[in-house]
């Protein structure tokens, strides 16, 4: 295509001379073809344009025209500004779809937190493997209603059962498992926002620990084949309530599996998946920055040096699906999150992509680290080792194993304490269960050894 014209515009080769040519002609926009976006590394190859405030535009893949379920099909005929997600997206992940099909096809699959960012994408990806029925377990009524309508339109042949329920309600969860008998469970329901949970540790324990315990116990009681828990990189050397609560949930399901396996090799297989931030998830930094830019700023960043790992929601869910087939039970899978992203650079790039100049058109303001927040997220505890799997993007974390009877006793005490609303007592017990939990920028630092 080099040397040709499209609609009177020249097609140019992406090389070092290109920018000088553009600068001489005061070019303000470039259109990058979707195929070129697949060939290049957008984060590296397009950065020069962003740095010189040249807006990058692209079109959807024209193959989307033939696929009405493809969200890009709605954008056909439009030339849109490139999104920050396009710059951070990595090469498509290859998955052993046959393995996934074996555990899902004709099965009853339950997804908790089904209307959330991860849960709803899991539900959509599950449909390509033809489950018998998908149970959508969700506490939020309106999001579940919206999801149900979307799914009916997108998958008219598939069967869905929307269920309003709270994972903290043991009797209600038992009723659902007894009635619907799920074969496979993806447990994505959780409280996830670090600063909020720092203010409400008892709620974090009830949702993330008690909720997981209820789901896991009922999976065992009613013969679920496979239980996949969605965890977080914040469970590694946690510095906040949210991360510590997820680590305790990990400990519970892992120790429960090891206890069951000794008596019955065909028991429910419990598998845990850990990953970092997902692009565009509810309440995450990218939609937040977008709103701030649309309002004219300022864009607020907590600290100039803060970094985070990111992956797209579909990428995270694809790896969850793959990990659920790799596990024999008791594993904690860690995903390759790629290179960390500096949040300040992310903010500047988003401002430039919107057609503004950072610090000139849109100010950036530093607000200070929030309670429980740390500068650098870790994917693995430094004391842990990892084992490779057949997928290079997925590793198995070698973690300390716990005795179920002791863990179960302490977790029951923790849950009982959480109902007394004594925050400091609750957090102190969490630190006993997870000794590596050291608070950061939090009122609970006083509970840590000096």
C-alpha cells in the first residue's frame, strides 16, 4: 500500500523519516490502519506521535462487519481517536480451547459477581464453549437486569438464569447450590476498592472471606467439579485490608482442597487466579481519568512514581479460563502482566490522545497516596517460587500451605469478630493470619511490629 492514496491521503511507511515529513507539513492527525495496529507494538511505535501532540486515529477491523456480536461492528464507517487501551493491549493470547470446552460444554456454570467487569466478560467468554446453562449470581439488581438483556440479545440460543443473591448469606447460597447444582463455579464476587475497604475492614472480611467460604463450602457439599476463585496481586505481601482479605480467602480454599484430597482424589478442584489491574474495569483509573479530561481537568494522580500492572478485561478472563483447565486443585496461578505502567505517563498519554497538551491545557495534580496504597505492586511474594505451565503467560505460585483445621478455626473467629464491628480487633486478627500483611499509609500501622 505504500505510495498509494486512500481518499486523497497518502499511505506512508512507519519509519524514522516519517516524523520529519509530517513536521514539515504541520500534520496534526495520523490514521493508522487496524491491520498495522496488529503488526506493531502500539505502546512503543506510536509514542513518537503522542509525544509531539499528533492525534492518532484508527478504524475498526472491517472483518467486524460480518460478526454482529463484535462490538467493533457498531463503529464501522467511523474513524475514531485511538484509545489508551489500544496502546496498552498486548498480542492476542493463544488458548487451548479444546481443554476449556471439556470442562464447560453441557455443564451448569455459575458465575458470582456476574454483572461486574470480570464476571460479565467471563459469562460472555463461557458461551463460546456451549454450557448447558449459565447462572448469573449477583447482588446488584440493575446491573444484573442490564446484563440479562444484553446477553439475550447477544446469545439468543443460550440459557441464562439470573439470580439475585448475596454471597454473605449462607442459607441463600445453599438454596441456590441445592436447587441448581452447578458443575463449575467462577467466583468473582468481591469488594475490590482499596481505600474504601481500608475504612470498612469488617465489610471486607464479610464479603471477601465469608463470601468465599460460603461459596466454597456449598461447592463441596453439592458436588461441584471445579471452583475457580478470582484473586488479586494485592494479596501478595498485602499492605491493605482488601489484599489481606483476598489472601485469607486464598488460604481457605487452598487448605480446604488439600484436606479434601487426602480423603477423596475426585473432590472439588479449587483453583485460584491472581492478576493485577484490568483496563476499564468499574471504578478503575482509566474511566476516572477520562471523566476528568472531559471535564477540563485537573487529572489527579496520587504520586509521581506510582506504577501498576495492567491487562485488558478479555485478556484477564481468557487467562482465567485457561488456568481453570490447567489446575489439578490447590494451585494459585499468577499471570504474566507484562511491563508495569507509570500512572503519570498514563495520565499524560490520555491527555495527549484527547487532543490536549498535559500541564498546559489539562493540569495534573498530585494528591498523595491513599490509605493502604503502595507505590509498586508485586505479582509474587519474594519468598515464593513459580513453576511454568504449558501456557507461558501463566505460572504456578509456590506458596506456604496451611493446616485446614487451624485455618478454619481462626477464620471462623475472624468472621465472628467482623460482626462485632470492632475494626482494630478484626485487623489485628487478619495480621495474625497473614503475618506478611504490613499496613501502609493507614491507621492500622500501629498494629504492626516496630
